[in-house]
């Protein structure tokens, strides 16, 4: 399916346009970090930055990063908002610079691999093509390894959605998924009361599940290769 809304262009953007397209997401991310630094206690800022980086890089997904943040004392809504914004910001970077991204050494190779995997996923799930927008929302909502914003933008481009539609689907999925996990874990965490050993055990299970999921993913990837 052809990619509309300027995903593919015959002529590369001029220098000023490229600088704007590349710099806008970075500026948004910088403002995001600056606001957190200015308005959060320094300890909470460090915890939030830690779980954010862990979310972007495997083995953690939002199902791990958000509970760990809450367990470390963050208000339940804070990691939910932060992780949601990360998905939106990475999605914005992807849709504005997709023509450039696969040319970046190492990162481009990783994105190209994700694109191949995304194609295989869509090929195995024909319903995804028929309900592209809803499919991306569900994909980003779901606890998966790494950022749903990156995977959602790649699949949205493959399925021919416009840039605006892809960003909207990523935003809906990111906030719905993150707040669902945050509220669910907050309820469980509160229900445990002051039972510190039990809380530690629950948190250990969450982290162990993330590591196990990552190892299974790596094993399957190596086996398929």
C-alpha cells in the first residue's frame, strides 16, 4: 500500500527543513526533561529518568518500568505520563524523519530489522491490515519490549496511514496502556499495605517476568535466524 501524507518524497528536504524536522522532536524531548528537572524533587527526577531509559531499552517494557517507578515512591500518574510522552516523542521523531532514519549507522540497521519483523507480524495477522488504526492503538497499549512509538510508526507507514493518524493512534495507545498499568499496579501495591517482604516479592516477580520475556524473545530471534 502506498504511503501517503509525505512519508516518501522524491526530493529530499532542503537544509532548513531537515534541520527543523530533525530538531523539533529533540526540542520537545529537551523541554520535557527540563520541566521534570525544574518541578520535581531531584530524587524523583533521577528515578523517573532511570525508568524512562529502561523503558526504551530492553528488557524492560511499560509493564516493568511503571510498576518499578511506583514501587520506588513516584506518584502513580507520574510514570504513566512520562512513559506515554516518550512513546509520543519517539513516534514524532520517526514520522518526521523516516526518510533519514534508516541511513543512520547502527540505529538505521536496527530500524530496518524492526521493519522486517513488523512486516512478518502483519503478514501473520491479516486482520491488522484491515483495522490499521485500531491495530496500532492495541500494539502501543500492549506491554512489549521497548517503545511502542517506534514500532507503531513503522507499522503505520507500512499500512499506508497518514502521519497524523499514526501519531494519534500512538498517543491513544500510549496513554491508555500506561494509565491502565499504573492504576492496576497502584491498586495491587496499596492492597499489600505495609507488608514489605510481600511487596518486594511482587516487585521481584515483575522484574523476573520482564527478564524472562526478554530471554525468550532473544532465544526465538536467534532460533529463527
